[in-house]
């Protein structure tokens, strides 16, 4: 969503509220498309003593799979984005100032990266998820699979033969 800032740039205390839904259904992450519903963004841009301040809240439903057992996982993501907007940045490495190029901003360029930074690398269906059996592939959360739990390193198999003789 593009927001025109001309109206508030000259008047102290002026506010532009916004609320919209962004479509991230084509955003690929880790080989899947986790945003199946619209991402909701709402907030305001306020002129405080000549400095434009952006405050936005971003909410989304992130759908993925458990990293251990592959069960579906739905995560509610929420993040706040607070940033100063300026056309003259002395220190370009500051991440709390967005450099304006013109009299308008594309809000998605600011709020969507903030949301994507909130995504964890892995999600679990529950904290104590037991995962899948590496031999037969059965979900260990549903019960034991019956596979032999002993795994012998192939480099030590010769030593196992010595133990079997006794």
C-alpha cells in the first residue's frame, strides 16, 4: 500500500492512519508457501515536531510443518514496527530510520520484512514432540514403533561381534 505523506509533512501533530491486508500467498519460504491467508497491517504515520514516525502492527497466520514429525503447525505471528521516516539520513546503517525517496512510501517495503524477521527457522507441533522413527518412519508421538532402539556404529561392528561371542 502506498501512502502519500505530503499532507502531514508540514503540519505538526498531523496523523495518517492506515489499515489494509497484504497478499503474501506467493511468498516462498523454505520450499513452501506458509501465508495462505492475508496479512493484516494497521497503524499510523504521525508528524512529531517535524519528524515523521511510523507505527504499525502486523498480524499473520503462518502455516508450516513440525520439524520433527511433519504434522501441520499453525502459528499466529504478530510484530510491531516503529520507525522514523526521513529524507536525510546521516548514518545510513541505522535500522530504525527509513530513507524516504519522494513524498510517499510503500508500506509493504517496511512492514513485510519486519514480519518475515519474526519467523523462526523451525516450529514444533508441541515442545516434547518425539518425531519420526529413523528406521520405519512411524510417528513416535502415537506410540512406540517396535524397531530395535540400538543403533550400532558400523565402525564399531567388529567390537559388537566380540560381545556377541561372550
